[in-house]
C-alpha cells in the first residue's frame, strides 16, 4: 500500500500542529505508523491522498450514520450556505431541531444547542451543580465525557488508548470533586451513595459505554443509577453523545426505558457538522441563562449550517425500519467476524448494541475497564495494520467502538468479513 502522500503530510503537520493532528485519537499512536490523510469520501468509503480506498467503520467517530457526503445533507447545507453561514441571531431551523430532539428523546423537554459533545457535558455538569448547590460528581472508569476539566479523571477514549491515567493541568481541588467507580458495579454505586450521596450533584454515565470499546450496561445497572440518584436528590445525566440517535431514535434511554434528568447529545445530531446539545426537564433547563442564572453561551451555537445538517439527518432517521436495518447489518458483520476468530482459534469477545460494536482480543467477558484492559493490544496492533492494508478502516485503538452506517452495503460487509479473516491470519503469525 502506497503511503508516501500521508507520510509527507504528517511530517509537515507535525511542524505546525501538536502531534500533527487536531484530536489525539487520530494519531495512530496506539497502532504505530502514520495516520491516513483523507482526500475524499463517499457513502461507506474513504479515499486517502495516496489513492487507497477503505471501507469506513469509524464514521468520523460516530456522527455519520448516513455515511459520507449524503446527497440530502449536502444539499441542505449548500442551500443554507448561500443564505449566510452565521447570523448570531435566532433562526427557525433552531426551533425545528429542538422540536425534533424533544419529540425523539423521551426525557428531554427543553434543549440548548452547543458546538461539541464536550461543551454539552461541561454545561450539563455546571447546570447540575448550579441546580443542586452541590459540588461532587460521580463518573465511571473508562467512560469518556469530553475533555472538560472535571471529567478527565480515569477517562476512556484517547486517554485509555495512550495510557494517560490523569491529565496534568487539572486543578487538584477540582479533580477531587470527581468520584469514579467501575462500570456495571451496582453494589459500589450503592455504597458510595449510602456514604456521601447527599453531597453528590450528579452522576454521569454513558448508558452504553462506547469509549473503552462497546460495553453494554448489565441488566438492572441503569435502573440502580436512577434509583440511587433520585433518593439522594442528585441528578442523573445520560451522556448520549454516541448513543443518541445511534442505538434508537430516542437513544439508550428509549432502549432501556430509563428517565434521566439531563441528557447530553453530540455526534449524530450535527449530521457531520459540529453540534452538541444538552437537554432535560424544563424545571432544570429553565435555570440556564437567559431564563435562569446558570450562564452558558456560544458565538456559533445553533449555527445555521449545522442546523441544516442536523435537521435533515433527524428527518431521515425517522424513516420506519431504519434501526432494524442497522441492527441486522451489524449482526451479519459481527457474526462473520465471530466465525473468523473461531475458525482461527483466536480468543475474542464481541460486544454490540445496535450498530455500535467492538471485538476485544481476550477470553474474559468484557463488562468494565478492568476487563477491557485484558485484551491483547499487540495482536490488535498487527490486526489493525493488516486490516488497513486490506482496505478496511477501523478506529486506530483497541479501546474504541466501530460503527455501521445505513449506507454500508451487503457487499461492503461481505468484503469486510473476508478482509478481516486475512488480516487475522497475518496478525496471528
Ligand atoms: C465524543 C464524546 C464526547 C465528546 O464530544 P466532542 O464533540 O468530541 O467534544 C462526549 N461524550 C461521549 C460519550 C463521547 O463519545
């Protein structure tokens, strides 16, 4: 596989951009080698600057549920661009997107648009602290909630891939307010809330963890979170930045029937443009400025281009049968991958919820960050690089989710299964 173009660009990028990338997860540090610089993408396909093509399961880390450059989304953005890209004044499309979110996501009564998932979570945490008058927050090991100061404690995603336990630059007094627990351990949650539940402003969780690879909640885990927070007077925040519009139109809260106080959204809601959102019960959201005193603002929030992409995406997502289709496609893919590892005698675990999935190279059941870390990272490294050579692009880390989109064809999936088998054979040697 030719890589000269990417290598040249990466050298140039490193001179002017820290590590050569604008987000650490793109840097291929966990798998070695040079990140692939993209030239163009269409549907389920990416092409790099060297002319190599890949079937894409990264989907820009989750947003692209309709694949790259979907004609309807592109058209909506183009029409808006000609009318202006930003006004700093309200437009009707903001109401349209808010209405769609409120109708789709069961617990959300009011919603505020921001520009990223990070911003959504930071704002929701501030609101939780403001509304409860408490300071402590509870999160789970291996969950990632963006790079806000309070949340970079035992976080997943890039920190897990790069092995960064705690991030320098976070004020110790603030980090001390963040309590962490193992994912899926309901008993530990109960103990913590028995001890200090009355000091807790909120508990934040990825209702299906997606940033240490996919780790579904055990039956009853999310219910426990709802019960203990409610009885302690703490807020339950679902970080549905990945799962929102991904596992169901109404997100994981619809799938598992849980009613959180606040919900954070991102990724799919922007249809491939930068959008985040946080929403929840009216009595809480009305405490956000200007109706309340918890301040939060944004020059480009509710940006017209992003609203156009978001509105179009959510409209398209309401087609009946769409989530069943995604579920079926992803099951076929995972079944093929499972057969491959069985045939080759490679110990591996598969976790999947709807169209988000992970394969972990371990013989242990993967239920939390401890078990995630038992996976064979060296084998993954070889597998990743062999798979890239075969024309399949997955996240360059053993601790990330894969995403199937509506536009992945049966042929894409078949080719992926075959490519994966060849890559596994090579990686095993
Ligand atoms: C991606 C992600 C974020 C951060 O969103 P950005 O848009 O990258 O700031 C927060 N929470 C979860 C669960 C995510 O997956």
